[in-house]
């Protein structure tokens, strides 16, 4: 009897399907995910990242952190998150200073009073909701004193050293926020940037995201699920805000809004001193551009991108200072510019 199966008992169309699936699997290994696919860290649940608008894709720049719940324990909890909490309570008139960074009975009692005033159970335990309410309360006086929408051109200045954000309307101070900036090992890049995309996120990135035009990484201004980190150098380089604050800022910002990040430049590439040349990116390039700009040789925005105009300005400096005109920053040029 004629059979339409091979010796292994599979019909020809089944073998064709298996071959097609094998080809697709090998192609996936060779070429990776399709362009525009959302790049997620292994720890992140895709369900927590909801993007809007649909053509905006983000490649998260930070590791997810577990928020520490503060309560009265033995021994007492301590750390920069406790100190920041105490500073907010002192500012709100709920606690007598100084901020010791130790979560003792006085701090716990102040939290319980604060919770009762805002309709929460007075447990003295600082959970996510309590953090958010305290963070919102210290901004209420600023919000009441100003209209909801800046009337003029909006620009933003972030002080990465003092972990503050100042929003300007037509170069007049409009609103100030306390933020979190990058750790020493993952610094927030200083420079002159602008907003390139906006989105509604979740998880470690809070409720809103505003991406920045930094060319050597994915950095942005966003909310957080760890409000205890606000007021500290705690991020992977992004600028974190309370979720309520980031939602206010989100409504004021459009694509193209200028964002200047000030502070001491810190090395993106660790402590290694490299010979800088065209094509390099990083905070060491930012140092170079700042030095050339101060001398009046570099007239573009400082963005950490060693491109043609940076090379031209550097060559002018080298020629004027009797240095080899290489367009590269070696030891002699670095010393002449006073770069660290």
C-alpha cells in the first residue's frame, strides 16, 4: 500500500513546518529582536511598562530597586532615606531638628500624626503611600502660590550635586523640585540637552518618563517606586522625581524643551584617563567642551559628543598655545587646558 509518510511516520507537510520553524529560530538567534522592540532588564516585568504614544520605545537605564519600608525596629533603622524623610518632616513643621538619619520613636510618632492628618491609619510605618503624601505636602505652598501652567517658554535646570530641579518660565523661576541624581559609579551626565520623547511608564520608572537627548546612553526624568531615594545620589544616571511632581512637570514639558544639567563632571568610564579624539562620547568630553567654551573657542551646546566643531576648536587652541595640532587631547593638551 502506498503511504504518504516517510520512515519516521511524519507527513511531508509536517516536515516542512518543522523546517520553517527551525529557520525562524535560527534567524532570531542571528539577528535578535526586531527594530523598535522594547528592551527590558531581566528583573523588569513587561506588564509594568505601558508606553504612550505607541511609537515611543524606551530602553530602561536603571536597575529596579526595592523600596525600604521604614518602621520602629530594634536596632533602629538608619540611612540617607531616613535623613531625607526627617528633613521633609522638619520642613513641614512636624518634627524638631536636626535630621539625624535614625528612625527612632520621635520620628515614628511624627509620622503617625502626619498619617492621621491625611486620613491614613496612624501606624508610624512609612510605606509607599505615606512617602508620596509627605512628598506632596511639602510642595503644596509652592503650588498654591502659582498658576497650574507656566505662561512663558519653559526650560529646566538640574543641579546634580544639590539634587534640585528648577523650572523656568521665560527665564524666571517658576517652580523648584527635589530630585534624585546618579550615584558616583553611575553619574548623571552634565551638559545641555533637550527632551526627545515622553511616555507613561510604570514599575521602577514611576508614572511618567521624559527622555533626554544624551547621545551615549538612555537617560531621562521620571518617577519612581522608591520615593525614599529622592534627595539623594541614588539612581543609575537618570533624574528621579516623586510621582506627583513628575506628573506636574510632564504636563509642562514638550519635545524640544531644553534641560541643562549642572554639577561637577564625573567620569563615565571610571578613573581611566584616555586620549580623547573625534567620535568619543562622555563626561570627559564635556569637560573639554566646557573649557573650550570658556575660552570662546567652542560655541555649540555642551553635549559630550566629540564631533567636528569640537575638533576645530581644539585645533585652534593647540595652534595658539604652540602645541602639536593633532585635534586630540593627550597629556600636554590636557595640562594646558587645566583638565583633571
